[in-house]
């Protein structure tokens, strides 16, 4: 491994063709009618002269693991680096297009070409940005720091004895704002990476626009005041919404900007305090002026790259108890009838989408019961640059899980992400399950208890989050 760190960054706008649908069954399911602000993909390439790792922040809500794999492969092929060295983090912004697989079966025949074209365009845009970032590689130094922001609120509210999607202002969250500053050797930013954990839904579903939501204005705060490119990485926001709630108005720009400015301001404060090329020396008098001591800033010397590595693993997770085959087939027949009735009647669009999704889910349920012992693959990736680690999973991870990994990691500058290299369902902890256990015939309001939306046969086993923690820590420890 080389002893010099090289870095380069580039960006592409990734706006869809108008008419491309958003990802959603009840909310955020309409076609995009306008571009509120550019959706973007920002690529940071890091190299030691021998190997390269790539960190991508992209304004998308959901991609399947295979779709994300195709996007990562396009970047890896363009740069001649292994796919395991490419990290693709979704901001999870709901005001963005859906790729084909999440909306499979729910789309009309007119919808599919829009999504298929968008996935094709994304592969090209990401590869172009990666090549441009690679061409900009220059010697660099990195630093990391942490701040706090209260823009998030815990969203699993207990009301009348039932969990609902709401707000619990006095419940803890993960307020941490993690910042990685990547500078050239003059101390000027090449890129600033910042991580926070909260759903980007300030732009509500009534807006029907493409928007980066609060990460957009937060990035602008950093770029206008520091320079370089800013990458937002979504942390573990599976049970956290913005403090301002989900946008209700048709025009939610004012709220989006306020939340973004608040987060961006905190990230700017942390980034402005990071010095990568100088450090405080011993206090000393200025010339012959007695009794007044000054602190000089002295150049940092030595290697700029001590570690550069990436690795990933796959962990098969168990599902909770499956129903009988007879019950599964009855559920499938019910949703087949429901879909036919709604399509042939005067049902609303979201009611038809939901029926189609539930029919797809019931098909998967029958197949899982026939299999007898289905599992779900959790993909975990870790990237280490010097003493900074980014650990990521491809699910909607709860903030408590992210905090546990951070607190137990051997390296304090550990940035834990969900929504990475695809996104397939929620990863609640055992203690987050309903009292008495999850029921297949129960109607839940909290999204993390509705695996049907992801066409998962049943909810994951309550031990899944604990296993994810241990496997992630093992992966970090092995680096």
C-alpha cells in the first residue's frame, strides 16, 4: 500500500424524465410533475496509488440490491476497481423516482419504460462522475469530527395502546452529525462528507416534485462557505422523521430549506474546526513581547495514508414464524380477488397499488412456505481510510443499532449507515416488536411492521438486529 492519499470528487445531476413515478403505495406514489431542485449523485474517489475506494451519495429513496449492484458494477468497471470497493448510499429522499423492482407489479404498462430508462441513465451518470472524480485525483489529507443536531424526532408513537407513525419529542434519537473533511495539501476542501439519521420527507407527497429534500440545502451551506463538494450520507434513520413532520403543504420549500440550513450549519461548524494540514504548536511569546503567549499553527508532516481498505460480507437472516401453506394460499386468493375488484371498480390509485403489492407479497409468502426455511441476505460493507471507518447495511436500520455499533467500534470515528448498496425493508430490534409478537393478520400503522410493502413473506426474526451488530463489528475488527 502507498503512503500518500489521493482524492477527487465530481457530481452529476440525476433528474428523471417528468412523469416518472415516485416510490410509494399510499404516499409518494404519484408521477413527478416538476423538478423542485436538482437531484444529484456525488462521487468521492480515494486512492493510495495502488487501490481505490469509491463513496457515492445519491438522491434516491430505494433501490433493490440487484439494481444497486448494477449501478456499483458500472462504477467499478469504469475505474477498474472491485465492486466491494464501491459504496452507494441512498439519501432515502422520498421525492425521487423509483427504479423498476420496488414498484414491480404495481406499475401500469405506461410506467415501466420511465423507470427502466431512468435506471439506464443512472448507470451512465454514475460512471461518468466516477471517471471525472478519478481524473481529479490529487494528494490529500482527511480529518473527522462530530457535532449534534436536533432536526430529527422519534416517530414510533404509542396511541390508544397501538403503535402509530407519529412523533415522540421527548424520546432519545441519534443527534450526531458526523463529518469527514477531505482537503488538498493546501488545506482547501476537495469534499466534505456528512452523515445524519432522519427520513428526508419534509417535501410531502402533495408536492409531487423531484427534490433532494433537506440534504440539498444542507450541502449548499457547506459548498458556498467552504468550497469543494459536499456528500450527504444517510445514517440509521429507520425510526426517525424530521422534527417538523412529513410535509403537508403543496409547496414545502420553506420547511425543507429551514431544516437543511439547520443541519448544514452544524456540519459547517464541525468542518470549519477541522484542520488537516496544520496543528496547534506549543504556546510561545511573540518575538520579545513578554507575558503574552501565542499559539502557532504548525504544518503537519508524515504519511497521508496509513490505511485504505474495503470489505463486505453477506449474513443470512432468519424470518419469523411462517403461516401454514393453507393459510398462505387463502391470503393469496384474498388479495387476488381484492386486486380484481379494485381494478374493475372505482378504487383510488393508491388502493389499486396497495392491492397489487399485497398480491405480490402473498405470492412470495406462498413460495416461502413451500420452501420451508427461507432466509433474507443482509449485506454489510466497511471502508477504512486511515482511522476513519464507514460501516453500512442495505436496510432501514434503527438509530439504536447504529449507536451500538459506533459505541462498540474499536475506532471512534466510525460512521454507521443504512440504505447502502440497496435497501430492502426495515431492521427493527427485538424490543421494537409488538407486545405478544408480530401477527400476519394484524393491520399495523408503523411502516417497519409492514413487511408486505417490501414483498417480504413475514417480518424478520427479532434477533436479526443483534446479529447485524455483531457481524458489523466483526467486519470492522477484521480491518
